[in-house]
């Protein structure tokens, strides 16, 4: 079995398996946390594994491109999913034209709108968790996600995207944010107005706290 750890996270490891039932797959494995009581730790890892798989399934039902899930092992705290050939959006923003970036982030905005329309808060909506594969953008890592249609939580989701654009892609922030917001509005329609107003409120709150 050809296994390779691609990333070690605070909550889980991402492992590449080149020959899982004849397929190349990714395995997301939530490791044991020794600072927690063993029974509590096992329960937490099991619940979070099942919850993430359910979110991914719900997102796909809502029309959002996500990796296919091949197997969920709650007891082993593992999700076996499709390996996506492509590039993290974070890594290609400064390698493509402004026109292509506009198209790309409009697609991303539509997908964020579709997530929220399906009642899903991603929880870590950044270009690190998006893979451009051909003409599609695949949304990954729902480990911090939840089910909610609350305006505040939607606003926090979008605010994270806006803040990430201002810090990671600051030279293109206005272009990317405008494209993202336009795509988001296309999917959510009138609902998007209240969300984007809440994003502005959250941003102002943050500035006020920084001045304190």
C-alpha cells in the first residue's frame, strides 16, 4: 500500500493512497488527542467525521462541486474521498490574467451562494480550500462547517473570504471581491443583500475592537 502524508493538521492528517481498490484517493484521518479522555476523544472524532461527510454530501446535493466520498469509517475517524487533480486557487491567482481571475472568483462566489442556500456554513472559506480542476472549482475541507442559515454565520463565512483576499491577494482584492460578491448575489438573490450588509457590520465591529 503506497501511503503518503500530504498534510498534518491540528485536527486531522491528509493522506494520499495511490492504490485504494485500484484508485488514487485521499484519506482524511482524525488522530487521537491524548489530552482528552480516551472515550470522549473517540466520540468527538467519530461525531466530527460523520458530520463532515454529511456536510460534503449535502453540499453536492446543493450543486456545489466537492470530492466524491468513497467510504466513511466513524470508528477509525476516516473519510476516504476522491483525489482531485488540479491546483489550489491560492497558488494560481497571481499566475493568471485579471479576466480569468474575474471568471474564477465569480464561480467561487456562486458556489459560496449555493452552500449558503443549502444551509451550509463552510467555516474556512479561503482559497486554500478550493481546487481548480479544469473548468470547475472544487470546495474541500468541511471540518469546521455546520448546518445553519443564520445571517450572522453567513456573514462570518463571507467576511473570512473578504479578509483573506485583503491579506493574501491584496493587490487584486477589489477585483476578486467584486467578482465573488457578484457570483454570490446571482445565487442568493435578495437574501445576499442582508448577508453582505452583515459582512460590513462585522468588518466595522472588528475595526472598532482593534481601536480599543
